[in-house]
């Protein structure tokens, strides 16, 4: 299993983005990984500033960049003093999405860490199209941080649909949170169950179908855990009947999970992860941080 060697934390310096940097530092410390901080000054905003201010625009722009550089450096120093992690700094003017993707490629980041909401780009991460654009643009795991980090992740929820992405997500969870417990949840519904009930199929027959589906899913779950390897005593397996997003959010709370790791593509639930309603629902409604896995073999 390939270790996480390099973590990139793009930050807009808002409070929630600072929480993300703290989490990135804690993960980097736990894994012994390299940490890079990035701040992108939006070129479009600078263009507007130049248009509004005719005289002295260049001098004002330089002063603005100097202040931002000092703020990023101060954040890096605070992280080093509090968490013992030194970070590389990257300040650039450009298109935010393009610059994040480009720098992630340049340093071959194994993990991106960003705040759920913030100023500008990060603020829109969960409420507009930006998250979909980021997931399309960056073919790397993306950790969306929602809470202030106080300790390493303790319990990780992994949605399972038995596609190859389920195995990728579990292995990524093991890489990012190696000391955590893992809660695997597979939510199933009998195909056409409502129509079958409407057509007069007896409830005992439908119950039998649910029992068969649960038995098959449990066997697949055991195979998945065995293939992933690691300490199986720290893996909890849950197979539940019901709608996926609702069941995931319920078990996030019931199992007291502080991280959800989901795959971006696959079948069923995971197949919707790029543009579908399940991902948006989980990202918007979960209390826990959300790590979206992308690359095969992650």
C-alpha cells in the first residue's frame, strides 16, 4: 500500500481554511509526510482592482501580495510551533482551480486538504458547482475539513458498494488514518421492492428477498475486508436495508465517526459520487470531515 508522502493544503486564510491547514499538519505529522501550503491570489480580482484604481495600481497590488505573503508565512510558523510540522509555501497569482491542480501535479501530492467553507473559492465548495469542478480537475484524493482538529481521526465511515472503488476507499482510509477504527456500511434496497409490494407480493416474500440480499452483501463485505488486509479487529461491518444517503448519515452519528471516506466513481452509490445527489447530500449534511477518493489504487 503506497504511503501518503506529500500533502497539499490550499488555503484562502479564512478561519475554516485554517482549520483545514491544522488537520493537514496533524495528518502530515502522523504519517511523516511532507506538507505544502498554497495560497492563490485570484487574478480576476486583481484585474478588477486595476480597473477601479488607475493611478498606483501596481504599487497597491505589490503591497497586497506582500501582506498576503506575510500572512501565509505567519500561518506556517504557527503550524510549526504548535504541531512541529514545517511546511513549504507557494504563493501565486492566477486562476484558483488551475493553480491548485497544477501545483498538486508539480509536487505529486498524494492528498489535498481544504476547508468546507471559506472566502471565495473555498466558501463555494459545498454550495455551488465548484466542488464538482475541483473533483473533475484534480484526480487526487481530496479531504474536505469541516471541524477544528483536536486529535487524529478515531473512527472512519467507509460507504461500500463492492465496486473496485470500495476497496480503494478502504485502503485510502487505512493510509490516511492508520490508527483509526473503520466502519464499513453497505446500504441496500431490493430492486423494485415498492412495485412488487404494490403488485401484491406478500411481505413474507419481500422479507425473504431482503434476507438473501443481506446474506450476499455480508459475504462480499467479508471478502472486501480480507482483500484490503490490515488489522481486521478494527473493522466494523454493517449491512443495512434502506436508502443510501440517509443510512450513511444515520450511521455517521450512531457510530460517532469523525471522517467519511467515499469513492468518486463506481457502481450504485459510488457511481453517483462525481455529480450525483448522494455526494452532494453527504458533503452538505455530514458533520464529519469527508475524504473523496479518486485514483484507482489510492
